């Protein structure tokens, strides 16, 4: 049977009673299968001797010693035995707390095998954590060698809980191996075991718990690691089949290179434009005609790739409803990451894709992590898409009851084509008529459950098939989990590498605290030219902050200071405690250059697009994460103007 199928309770093992079983339960070990899956965290190699003289460089000493003397310290119940030993390389003392019985079992002159950790304490080399075993022959210790020692083995060390000893754990594992070890079935195909020179599952389990030498433990660990990776890849492949309908085509020669789907769909610029135009739906063509600028090649590539995915998904969805017998395998739905630097044009790409879904008669939901970003997307959607007859709506938790009720009714009846909002988009009382496409912007700001909640709003089950809405996640800073999904085949990826024409790289400068005046002077030069600037701080300025935070500059405190430094310019402050309407008013004034300096916290990390802003100053930059700094720097450099980012850091950073 497979290891996980061994459901016998641990208290069925010899020597494991109800009280010990409760201790194992603290470690989430209830069955024999779980016990054998609790692999050792370390090993103690007793197949070779380690002299006392090497105590400083070795974790444990394992040496044959002679008992030189016994002595005592303390009084009454605290009276403790001290045993002086030597192995010829050095002399040390064993402090036998609560083991005064050793006076008789290892008398002076006896030869003993000592294993333990030693350190210099109170001016002498000693050990309080040791095992000692009297050897049957009390001759010269030089007569013994490592291979002849009675405890010559590799001892597994397990993670424990209070009340559970290593000996009890080791005894339980030994009993389990004796009863079940040889009957454990392989979980990897036999041909892979041969090709990869792996152990059988039974051998691996026996050797991981009871290796004859350290090399056997390494071999077992290698097999079990490969098996874990195999299961991970297998489950990822199943997920890929679930949303693609087929396995991704992967060849060994392609490992480490971009997948074929990442290759350009065109061979020349003329062919690129022709093929891209041919792939557009009616609404997509209308939007392209309204743009005052040309799309970049990467934007066209991304739109083309995802148009094909949407077509396939809509075809399968139509088949579920009308001709389920034509479906082979699992119905397809798009799951893709659109990766591109801040300001590279990801939002425009997602608008093109929304139009294709709308042409098919579906609804779209654009999920953003903050109201600032959601409002910006809603305004851009209204500006670009409403002239095409598209009906967008803005939905957040701060909408009035009356306004929210109207939006919810329109969504349910299908009168809204694109819903733009925050977490409110997947609230319990939100219903869509036919949600076909979910876009998750700044996906690293959402948890797995939150992303699944918006997907569940559009999942349908009909004629024995289940179909999820197409999903597009967008980010300039993908989280490790998302990168893992792209690497192991569960998530397709489109990348926008090029910035819109005319953009210049943001110049980034470091300045140590104490030299802020140099930064302020550089910002003044930009302001004099009619440009604008951000100043970002790690805290708002609440007086209830801890003493540590009182040493940090705050947005509110620095507003007063910067207003005196830049008297001829208008300053304003925005942070998470600023009223939503006031936030909107301040940002609108900043966009219209009525405000030249915006002082803020990380609330402006996303959702603020002011092309005339050419400077951002981030004070206490060492207090921000790398992703935050990257996103904040993306607030500037959004036009053809040269932009600058100044990172001011503390003197005593690690």
C-alpha cells in the first residue's frame, strides 16, 4: 500500500500508549503513515569517533574515555555528581544532573563511550548534555576502534514536543518500520526510478529513518525530494489540463528558454500590423481608431495571444450550452499573467480584451486593491470606452446605499458591461448576469482566496461541465507564488518589455539622511520649470505611534516643513485616513497642476498617473520593501519628460 494509506493509529504500535499518542497528536501525527512521513531533521553520526579536543569545531563529541574521578557539589537534594574523564586528547567533566546513579554504573577506572556537546564553563571543559555507556571490556581504551563500538550507527534526530523524547520517537519509528517498512508501494513509475537511479519507496523510507551511514540518508532524501517534485508537477499538469484542455507542449531542449508561445506572432512589422488588425473584433477596431498613439509591439503581441485564448474559451462555453457532445476533455478558460513595468500600458491591453469579451456578449470585472486605483481605472474606462457604447460602472464599499443598489441591479440584469472596483466586486450580494472575464490588477496585493472569490462569481456548471471565467492577472512585481505558477505550467504569461514611445528611464539617486537639502534643491529646479513632485513618508503622523516610530518623519509633520521650504508652491497631503472625497479632490487638483507638491504615504503606490510629475522623493527609503519602492518610482516617468527618483536612507542601516 502507499505510505499515506497506512491509517493504523500510532497507539497500535508496541510501547505507544494513549498518553504518548496524545504527544504525537501535538505534532499532527495520528497514524503510522504520518509517523513514517515525519522525516528526521538531522542525524548524529556515531560511526566515527570525534575526540574531546575537537569540541570547538564539532557539534558532538563521540569518544572512548577513561573515568578519572568522581566528585560532588551542592547539598541535600541539589547534590550533583561530577565525573572527570579523558580520552587522551583532552580532559573534561560530565555534570550528571539528576543522574547520581552513574556513580555506581561507571566507577572510577572504567572505560566508557561518551557522546555529547562540550563547552568551557566556570573555567573548565564540561558537558551537561551527554550519553554515557560503559563498555563490557575495561582494558585500555586504545584497544577500541569506531567500527567495534556497540553504538556504532547513525542516529536520527526528530522534531519533538514537550514530554516526547528522542528515544520514544525513535522506538516508535523502529516498530513501524519493522511492521510496515517492506510493504510500502512505489509512487513513481518504475521506468523513472530506473532512469533517475532512485531508491524504491520502501528503501527510501527505511534509509531515511535508519541509515547505516550518512550516505544512505542522502540517497533516501534525494529520492523523497524527487518524489515530492514529481507529485507537484503532476498536480500542476492536471490543473493545466483543467484550464487548457491539453498539456502544455514542453521539450527538454526548451528548458531554460522562452516557450514557443512567447515567440513573436509576426516576422516583419508589416505582417505584424496586418495579422494584428485581422485578429481584432469590431469594438477593438473602434478603440484602436480612437487612440492618438500607436501600440507597442509587445502590446500587440499580448492582445493577439489573449484574443486567441478568449476565442477558444468562448467557443467551449458556447459548446457547453448548445453542443456538449462536441467537447473533448475539459473546457478551456484563459488563465494568464500580464507582466510589464509600471507605465508600460497593461491597463490599455486589458481594455482591448474587455471589448472582445463584450463583443461575445459577456461581462467583465476589473478588480483593483485600492479605491484610488479603481477610480482611475473607472475614469479611464469611461473616457475610452463609453464613446463606443460600452457601459462601465464603479463599485466600492463606500458607495451610498442608493447608488450601490442601482449598480447591483444593473450588474444582475446585464446592463453593465464592465464593473470596476475593489473587494466589493466579490461581495456576497453581488451577482453578475454573465461574467466571462475577470481582471485582477496588482495581483500581488490579493490573497489566493480573494482571487478565487471573484472567479467563483462567473463559474457556471451546465450539462455536466464546469467552466470558469477567463482570468487575467496584471502586475509589475509578481509575487513568488505567481512566478512559480508560470514556471510550472499552471499560468500562461504575456510580457510587455518595451515602454511607450518617447519615455525616458527614471534616474534614481541615493542620498544619506543629513544631506536632504541637496535633494530639495534638485526638486526645486524641476518645480521652477513647471513640473510637479511627490514626497513619500513611512507614516502618517499619528501621535499614538510607538517611540520607535516617533524617530521617523511623517507626512503630516513634513507638510508644515516643506510648505516653508517651497513657499512659492502649493503643497497638499494625502494618506489612508484622508476622506475619500477629499482624496479625489486633492488628486484632481494635482493632475491639473493646482497643487505642485503632493506629500503622501504609500497610498499613492498605485492609482496615481500624473504625466507632469517628474520627481519623487522617498524618505526613510530603507523602511520600504523592494516592490513598494519599484511601484512608487513608477509614479514618475509617465511622459517624455526626464524624471528623477531620490531615495533618502538612514545612516545606520544594515
